């Protein structure tokens, strides 16, 4: 092998090495970009969770997880008489605590879920069935929260009829426990969704 051939092979090897180094550099940049996106996503999740956690803790409330949803775990549940959506005077303290939490934390949004016991109601001028009744219970609490100064944009009402009981069975105690409202924390997933759509158009 002559000197020219050796130089040509060396030059080709150097070019191959340069190409490999360039590709490695590009891959490293992709990895760094992906790591940055993952860190940003985790930061958004952490911020959303810590905001909710701080708001709940500072308001002396607790959270409970029911079927993947975050609910406020109240010391005093808000219950209703049979076939009624009228709030009791004794519930005003618990509702005021929730109002204070929402007023102090305008970034929070709550779904107010109304529930019914497993006895169907006779159709009346006001309610056709437990769906109507449970939704009306949620709406009653929402209206009271708004009266107490909560921004209506922080609230939504829903009814679950008899399909998510707190206590199973047909006892008087079960019926009383299941005629209630629950408060679901609505997470702000907008930023995470936008990040997902940017990566998955």
C-alpha cells in the first residue's frame, strides 16, 4: 500500500468520524430537548398539584380520592331531607368554609355534585326523578356559594342520582348519608394538554 492510499483511507476515516460525531451531537441535542420537555411537564403537574394542596391545607380541608377524582373530605357533610333540594341552616358553616377557600384561591374550580338515595321519587312538578333531584341539590349549593361571594366561574353543578352512594344498603342511615353533595376539585390540565398536542398534532 502506497502513501497516497494510506492518506486517502485516513482522510475517509476522519470524515466518517466527523459524521458520527455530528450524528451523536444531534442525538444529544434531541435528548436534551426531550429532557427539557419532560421536566417542564413535571413542573406543570407539580405546580398544579401543589396549588391545590396548599389551598386545601390552608383552608383546613382534606382531600379524598374516589374513582380517580379528587374530592373535598368535609368534616360535616351537606345532606338533604328526602325528595328535597333545600339547604339546612346547619349546613351554612360548612358551605361558608368552602366559599372562603374559593374566594382566597381564585385559581380553583369545583364541581358540586348532588346525590340521591336509592329510592326513586314520585314525579312531581319540580322533579321527574333522582337525576333532577340530585342536580337540583348541586345547584342549591352553587347558588349559596355565589351568594357568599364566590366567583360563578369557579363553580359548576352536576347530579349523580343514586349511582355513587357513600353508604351501601337500604337502611335509614344509608339513605340519609347518600342524600348529599360532594365537591370535586377540577384540575387545570390545559397546559399539559397543549404540550401534548404540540408533540402529537
